[in-house]
């Protein structure tokens, strides 16, 4: 179940070359614990928690010896310990068991610490000159294939730590544990080669598609360039590479306050939003990403873009505090600052931008096939959408009218951006239903002008009408499905149930 259900959405291990006897025990325990989440019987969850605790204890007490373990094809020691920490964090941070969630936080960031200590960030990539010739012996081909796979797994494990670091930071509303924008790893290589089931197929793909990839740090420079540097579009991006870029942007976003002011030396929120528009272009044009992977990546893009508009964890905490809703998702809600005026926010242009993202998040989750609907970022994504729905409903907007087609560049780009100013001069912004909706104006096809910006939200127009109470109930049902894999979705569902009661 671990390889059939989990790995397709989080491809960090290679089933074709995986050898159980070469693995340290905590890695196997965490893998089996994650696999148990996809089994039907309730006792499977209990047994999985026992396995996770065994692995957690083993790592906590024996990491000094585990760090010296080196697999037969690993480039350095400790690779499996770093993978073990990754799998343990995935299971722990999304567990239904609140004690396990707290325990997993004690090891958050240690994967980076161990990898840095072991020199994994400086490890030499597989040398393409070592690629065997077609007439090389089968044994040599297999040896080089497994050597290449081991290097790729090492890189994937490090990149996955970046992905998880960003996700945990966004869920908790805190900063990341490492500077993502200084990532010196290269973009992930050939996905087709990693998916190959034997050395001959691998060699055929590697020789046909030799590529030289840039470092993530260089791509971040291009994304945040003040001029529209299109060089980033010339590279091949896998779904993992795109997710790492998104989490890098999210890490910068977490350093901004609610007013958009960034820490000294970091990009402003306007610059972050411009980079998100550029990443959306990259996701849309990447030919190396399957349709399902594209939707999963876009889902994360929408959540981060939503948080560039409104801090949804902060808004969720404010709702729970104001209406005395008991929750077990965030800590220290009682002692938090008051936060924004929720009623005023729900009638703002930013709220309408947020609604477009929230509706897109729900649509994507409902579009994906069931086998792909349990990626690790799904619970927090749906909860962010539910937060926006709640604020609109509490403000009295039960029905919303959205543009039939959304121009996401207009949603993401800040209003004072030079690109928007140029578009306005060209007459393309004011003619767009997307921009009309954001400004709270009637969209094309309206019979008459709306009486007020708040009324414009529900004005009949050429577009799509959504009943938020109905959509909210649909989201609650989706959480019921997610709860079978990721237990934290159960705590989220309980909060949503209380929010729905408030909104009726």
C-alpha cells in the first residue's frame, strides 16, 4: 500500500530497486505505518501508530549509529536516516493522534541538520560519462542504474524535506526552518528515467534526453527578476521541482506581516505575487508534468496564492476565537492578537480574489481521480477554501456569482504592478470579467449596476453561480474521505461542522 498508494503522490523511493534487507528498521516501520493508512480496518490505524512510535523511539535513541548506515549504492552515509525522518514527519504531522503530532514537531528540521552534517547538499551528482554503452553487460548496466537511482533518491529526499517544511509552516502559520531561496540543489532530473522499471529502459531514456538543469537558487533569481526574464521557461520542470519552487515562495511569504511588509532584505508581498504569476505560467506550459500532477501542483499554487492575499491560518484562528469554537489544529489561539475585522474583510477586493482561489481549490479536488485524492497537501488546501467560504457566509453572502473563466494573472498580480498598468492602457483589464468581479462591479451581461460593492458579489451576470452552503457541505464530505488517510482532516472536519452551524 505504501508503494501503490502513497509513492505515486510523493515519489521519493524507487519500487523497482527497493530492497528490504538493505534498509534500516525505522525506515521500514515508517513506510509500513504510512501504508496502514490506506487499509480499511480501524485496527490498522492503531497498529500503524504503534509502528510509528517504535520508529520514533529508535531514531531518538539510536540516531548516532543510524547516521553511519550506508546502503550498497548510496553516495554517502545517513541517506536512509534522512528518508526516515521525512517519512516520520509526513505521518506525524498529518496524524489524527494529537500526541503524535506534537511528538513529530520535536524532530522537525532535524532532517536538514543531518543532511547538512553528512554533506548531502554537496554530494556530486551522477556523472553522465558513466552511462554504460548499449552493448555493455547486463550486470554493469544494472549497477549503473542502481547507482543513478540512489543519487536521485537522495536528491528527492532533500527536496521532499523542503516541500514538507513549507507545508508544515503554512499549516501552523509559522516560518520555515530553512532558507528555501538559497537552495543549491539542481532541479530534479528526468522523471521518465526514474519511472523506468529496468536498466535497459533507463539507459534508453537517459541517452535520448540528456539535460543540464540549473540550481533552484538560480531559478528563484529569475522568478524574482524585476524584468520578465523568460529563461526559466526553457527548463524542464518535474512536479516535485515545481512544488519545491512553490514552497520556496511560501517560505518568503511567511516572513511578511499582514500588511505585506517583508523582513529586511526579502522580497515584498507584491514581488511574491508577481513570482506566483510566473510560476503559474510555468506550471501551465510544463510538458514533463502529467495532467493529474498538474492539478495537484495547481492546487498548492492556489493555496499559496490565497495566502499571499490573506493569511488563512490567521483568519481561521480569528473565527474560532471570536465564536468560541473549540479546535485542535493550531496552538495558543486564546493568546493571539485580535486580527482583522472579519466582516469588513469579506466585502473587500482581496476577499473576492480569495473566493476565486477557494472555488478553484474545491474544483480541483473534485476533479482528481480517487487514487490521487490523498496527496499530503490536500487537507490544508480544502481547509483554506472552507475558511474563505465561512467568512463570506458569516457576512451574509450565501450566493456568489463568479466569472465563468478566470484570468489568474489578473487575480495574482498586485493592482499597482506595472504589468497591470500597461494592460489597463491597452484596454484589456477593464474589459475582463475577472477584474470586474475583483473590483466588485457588475460583470458583462448584467442587467443593471449593483447598488453597492457588497451587492455586486451576488449580482446576476454571465458567470457561474455558487451556493456557498451547498459547497460547504460538499467540502465537509470531502474531509470525510480525506480523514481515512490523514487523521488531521478529522479535527478539521469537526471545526468545519461547527462553522457550518454558525452560518445557518
